């Protein structure tokens, strides 16, 4: 027998000298790719088999070495298990991370897909091995019986059994239907103890008739499928025990690798070895090429290679005559949907199965397969009826099953989706700030800026805990035992509301409200719903809202009075409450063919019983709503799965404005889980990839993230400034909106006016810096536009200084003329417009003047509403301006100028007149025209008309502003 | 080391060094709302519940004692990082790993006051103790190579506590060497007889010991 040598290439770094690691290698179904992993390397490599020299695609999602790999039979999905206790799924061959399908408490050692790809078995050092439904990620079953760590898993190709093997050499046959143990064969394989570089494996022959297991006498022993009797063994030249074995695709040959560092190829029928190869290191994993005559091997040092033409040409090819060959089209269950938050919305996402095409298009309809598929679902059913045997499933999947039973509008219906053509589904209802259920772990029912509600399920009960972030303020709420199995909750300062979906006949959907403090002793209440199911809950001051599966919005008072029942226009997505306002998001139609959700929002004012707003809720294409709520100021906000945060701003008569885009800021390994926001910051929990949501323990910490508007990358390269610029405008318009509201309500607006002044000062600072960067990149027209947006006169002077310093006299002249126009306009709008008509050369100024005239007209109408503080404020600001202008203008673009002026004069209302007098006397570079202004600045010394003009002046800039930035961004 | 056990020999007491270390900044997660604190050493806050803030260690400990915050252990205090440091410390004979200047004191304070905030506290604690022992052993063994030619000792990235223990001893030892040295030239005063050798000797003395 000739000995050939095979060159191996390094795919993974070895753990160290004399520290063998357990590596794995896999072919995909078409033999286009080779996937390798090592227990000493957290990365998984996908090598292109056709271009072996090209660098592999690396998937780095695990935190520790990868011990197990599995590819779904149709090669659309790759699963990996790791020492870091997690099992992850990826798209294949793209390698996009899909989801953390499950977590263990100890390292994973083995993974296996069943032949249809609908089930993934995972096992390791944990006590039980898990069967995971790949459609929705639910744990279908936990099988317990092994004493040691499970190192080998194999689904029977005919779909009835699962064989598993542990490190002590025990093999168990499980019946998949019932989860029962059929046979336990103790000590039939070598005991490899705790050395995890040697793992016991086992493998079914491709026809499913025999199970191959490494034997105790350096051989491979075959066991019968049904009786588990020993049939025969392959014994030959292995000097030490066999550590890996692999059937050829047609089941005629077998490759075995031994601890003696050789690989033997066997003709199984003749029970004879036909070829062998010696290696430098022990081969710890092998994989036959699905099409062709080759074997991929990987050794304990992480080196892999492909052994071509393993079987001599005189013999039958290993891929020839594959039993019941359906390798090219497994049942076509496309495992995953395009959505990212598969895990968040299991029932919504698993849906995209397009078996329609595939299973009907199959050439030979294998009835056996149908049966098998049926059995998978049977299992789901059984598991549902029979909670004791398996681990408690997620409430969501229960809900699904329930829907199935009702055979209602099968939106979340697994069976139904098989019959439907491929398309994404309408998003399921969710509570903002909740995390999906994870077996055995505490999860958030609600997490907001006030506190959190967490729950954990233990033996049929749940334990609910309520915590306030501010422990000093909120009352101490004792933890409670929950017999209902609440899955929805909401919390505010006054109380908490809970609801559960209905589970069968006996367990109706219940809504419960617990006030935190009440003078009455038994003020908690609950409502039961017959024939309908609560889908979302929300809380506000003095009211509780529940939205049900019948699309009814039910409003209760704090005491439990059923106050209103309103019909909604579609199935609910989520709801959120803030003071008097309730915002509900509903589906307005089925998904578009592109997979986009069609949702709309409605805002109700509960105390006034009015509908405040209604409209479409825009989502980024292909995304789902992830969070929905109010900002601290009460602005409606939404965050979608593509990482775009939008608020409902008053601009353009009320529209959604994107304020934050995760893709702009995020480092690739982080995702943002939004909790709330205020005017300037987003509060969120930053989750390290691949987690999309935080765990309850350790307690998540909120991070403040600055807004970053998804701006186009501009030619002046000052994106942060431009971002700040727009944000300031948004902020300003929000304050002005508030001032108007407050003025209408006859409230004092002076503090808001102060805010306006501060923001305006900040905005001027920002604009000046933008002007500088515009000048630096020679965009003079833009700089001129910017100057017109400055709100303080002193800032304009600063801009002139700036351009003079930058040696742009042309621009400085232009700025000067703008300033003159401005001062004239302040003196009297008529003069200004006259001057502008003369100055016909600059058309833009004329346009500005026209708009000024317009706003003046508007302002004359609104002035009666404006109260006195405004005037004082105006004077103050002028004061600040002037002093700054005369004293500090030499410091050109000192950003603190406006603020200085403001603070200096904040408390000097009384000293105002004398100050002004002093100012006028001051010699130097006070502009000639400026002397006109103090007189118009005094409310007392001027007539009424002047006052109105002044008010218009104070108010003129803001209404114009919102339009300007957007004009600008449109130009970009 | 003899010096270690006798506090009289060290320049500062351990408490004093700890006091100095309390000015180091550390991240806390408050569970109350509080306006910014304008202290002499700087402005801290505002404090919002569940949002991390940087404060001096003494403030963190004070708040922690009142149950007003949880302390986030610094990055270097994770098992992973410390294991790496310990390994590196053991691997290299001479080099000292980069750790915060006050790592002994900070970890001590956190172990005393914030034991529930440190994940794997036993592991972290034993790791830090190991690191400290290993480093100390290194300091000790490097000081053993002291001889009459040494006029200065340079050890990079030594921490406050370690320096404090070593410094008085080293200073005194160098002093006495110097005293002995100054006696020496009088005994064999051979002026300009062997200028080259004298030159060499003085050169050798000035060379800093790279540690």
C-alpha cells in the first residue's frame, strides 16, 4: 500500500505546543465551500473550495473557541457551538450572523441538524441535550440521560431517532416523537475522560440502517438501527482507538482517523481497509466531499487539507449512488428570514419559509418526508400539551400554538406559513422595553427611564420584580409570585400594569393593575377577557390602556373603571403612554411585497377624549419597529431595527425627523437598545454583538449617546458641525412650539425664552465654525447663506472679522452689506426693503427681505399674544450683543461671546438704562447705525408700533429657520 | 522582604497612600438623581439613575456606603485582564506589566466596600494578590543584584505601594554605599595613576540600571 503525503495548510492557530485543540471541518452541500473551526480559536473560517488561495471569510462572533459546526442540509444555514456556551446561527455561504439560537451553562461539544433542517440538536457539558426548532428558535425538547458531556450527536437520516454519545462511551438512542430513551449502550466506546481534544463521535450510515461507533478494540463497531444490536466491526491497522469516523456520501466507504495519527479508508461492505495516510498530527475531523472523490481533513493543530481521489479510480466513486438522493433539495425550509431581529420576534421572522416553491417543485414527492415534517409539528403540539417532559417553552410559541388551535387568521401560524408563498409577515405585537424570553433566565417585561419589571419562570410560576432606577424616589415594591404568566407589563411613577396572553380554555387573558401607593387598602384590580387576548398595554396619569386581539382599545381609570372602548383600525404593534397621551401603533395593511411593514400611529388624549394625531409611521425599508415611546419632553419617537431613531417634530406641519442613525456612529460590534431620549441625548443600553438586548443580570447601564442625523457626507467635511446645526434648529423649533403653546395657555414663558437665547447663542457659535470650514474649502456662497442665519448681530460682526482674518475681502464686503441690510431692517422693515430693491445685484437678499416682510405680517397678527418678558429679553440680548461687539469683537470667533453677554446681563434688568447710556457714550468701533437701536430697544420710550416691530424682530428668525437647514440639505 | 513588614521604614503608611489613591477616578452607576457637585478637585455629575458617571474613589465609596450607587470595577480588574497580566508578569523576569499606579489601593478599597459589584470577586482577589506577590518577588530579586557600583535604581511601572516599600530601603542602601565609597578614595588615593580605570569606574557608577 503506497503512502502518499498530503500537504496541510494552517487555518487556525494552534492552542500551543503539545496542546491539541479540537478542530472541525465541513463541506457545504454543493462542495463550493469548506468551513473550518478550532476550539482554540473563536473565529470560523469559510474557505472557498474552488479558489483555495483566496483568503477565507472569517466569522468572529464567538468569544471563545468553536467546538462544533453544523450545516443545514440545504446549506442555507450554518450553526456553530462554542466554549462560550452559545450556539449561533449564520446565513450560508454569506456568513451573516443570524441569531444566538440558544445558550448553555457549559461549553457546547456537538451540534447536528436533522435531514430537513428544521431541527438542530445541541449538546455539550450540560446535563441535557437540546432540540431546537430552527423555525422559531424555540427549544422543542431537552433530553436528559447522559452522565458525561455529550460529544457526538447524529440524527437518523430517516428522521425517527437521534443517537448521542458522551465522553464516557455511552450511546443513547432517542425517539424523536416522544423524547424517550430507546436504547442505552453503556461503555461501548473508549472513555476519553476530560480531554476535550479527543471526542467520541458517532455517525449513521447514509441509508440510516446502521450506526457506526468507535469501538474499544481500536475498531469501528456497527449497530443496528432498530434493535441496537452489534452487527459487525471494522478492525484493521489502527494501533490506537478511533477518534473520528465519517461515512462516504453513498455509504459504501468510511474514513476513520485514529489516535495513532493515521487515517484509514474502508470498504464497508468488504470490511477491509483500502487506503491509508499518515499525518504529523492527529486528524480530529474529516468530511467527505458531497460531490466527487475527496476528503477534507483537519488536524489538532488547526491545519486542514483536501485529500483528492481518495478512492482508487478502479472502484466506485464515494459520491455515486447516494441513497434516496435528495441532497439537492431538502425540504426547502428556508431557515431564516431577512430580518435581523429574528430572535426578538420569533414567530414573525421564522416565517419566510418558501416551501411553496420548493416542496411542490420537487421531482419525486417523497411521502416519507412529509411524514417527517408532520412529526416535527406533532412534537411541537405534544410538547405544548406536555410541559413536564420538556423544558417550558417560550410564551410566544405557546401563543402561536394557541392561534393554531383556533385556526384564526394564521398570521403566526407555522403550518399555515408552509402553504403561503414566501413573504415576510406582519410584525407581532410587542411592549417597548421588553426582552424576549430565554429559558431559565430572568428577562425584562418592561424597562424604561423610571424603572424595570423583570420576570423569571420557575416550575410553572413566575416571579416578578419591580425596581426603580432612582431607589430614593420610587416606593419599594415587594416581589410577587405570578400565577398568570404575565408577558406584558408597563410601569410609571404611580403603578404597574400586567397582562398575559390566553393559554387554553382555562387560562383567560388577564389584565392587572397594581398601584404603588394608594390610600385604599385593596386598590389593585384585574380584568379578564373572554374570547379576546390582550396584545399590548400602556399606562399614563390616571389611566390604563389595553389593546386586544379584537383590535379594541380599552381604557380604564386608575381605580379600575372601564371608561372607554374604542375600535382601532388594525392589529396592534405596540402602545405607549405619557401623561395624558396614549400612542398606539397599528398595522394598516399586510406587508408590502418588499417586506416592509405598513404601520400607522394614532395619538389619543385620554383626559380630553380626543384624537391628537394620526398618520403613517415611517420605517426604514426592510426593518421592523423595535422601540416606540415618548421623549422626556413628550415628543413621539420610534426606533427601528435598522437603527434609525425618529421623532415626530412640528417641522413641516408635523413630520417624522430622523435624529439618530446607529449605522453612523456604531462600531460594528455594538447594537443599541433604546430606553428613552431627551432633547439632546439618546438613552440606551449598548449591547456587545451578537446580543441585541441586555440581560437582567448584570444590571444594564444606560449610556448617553449624542444624536447624529444621517447626513450626507458633505464636501466641507464638517459633519459634526452640520449635525449640530440641524439639531440646534430642531431644538429651537421645539422650544418655539412650546412657547406658542405656553403663550396660548397664558403661562409664563420667560424660562423658555432663556432657553431660546442659549440655544441661539450655541447655534451662532456653530454657524461661525461652519462658516470657517466653508471658507476653508472655498464654498463662499454657502458661507453667505450661513451668515444670514446668524441670530445675534455680534455674531455677524464676528463672521466679518473671521473672513477678514482669512483674507477674503470680497466675502467680508458681502457680509457687511448683509449686516447693513439687517440693521436697516431692524430700524424699519420698509427702509430695508427699499434698500434691497436698490441693491438688485444680490437677488438672494431680496428674497430674504420678502420673507422678512411676510413674517412681519404674520407677526403683527400674533403679537398680542406675546407677553412683556419677551421685550425685556430682547433688550437684554441686544445689550449683550453690543457690549460684546464693542469690547470683545477683537477676539473674532470666540465661541463664548454670546454666552458672556447673556450672563453678564441676565440679572441687570434694573441697571439696564444706565448701562445703555454708558454704551452709547462709549467711543470706538461701535457701528454708526447701532446708535439708532437703543432707542428702539426700550419698550417705554417707543410707541406701540415700534414695539410690534421689535417683537417681530425678536421673533422673525425662528419661523424662518426650519425651512433653511432643509433647503441646505437638499442642495447637498 | 524585611522592609515590607516594618512600617517604620517606609516613607508613608499604607493608610496615607490609600488616602492619596482615593483621588483616582472611577465609574459609578448612581441610583439617585443629584445635581452636579462642584468640588475643588473638579465638577462631578450630574447624577442620573442608571447612567454611569466618573467620580473620585472617595466619593464613590461614600455613596456606596449609603447605598446610592454601584461601582463599576475598572477595566483592568476583570479576571481576563488580570490573568493575562499575571501570566505576563510570570513570563518576564525583569519587566513589570502596566497596571494603574494605585492598583493595590484601588482594588483593596473596592474589595472592602464594593464586593457585591465585582464579578468573580474571589478570583479577582486571588489574582491581584498573586500579581502583587509576583511583582514583589521580582522587586526583591532585582534588588539582590545591588552592589557597590549602583548609584541609582530605575524600575519602570512600579506601583505606589511597591515604591513606598522599596524606596526607603533603596535610598538608605545607596546612601551607605556612597558613604563607603567616599571612604574608599582616601584609602587608595592614587591620583592620575590610572586615569582610564577611574574614568571607567565613575562611568559604571552612573549607568542607570534598566529594570
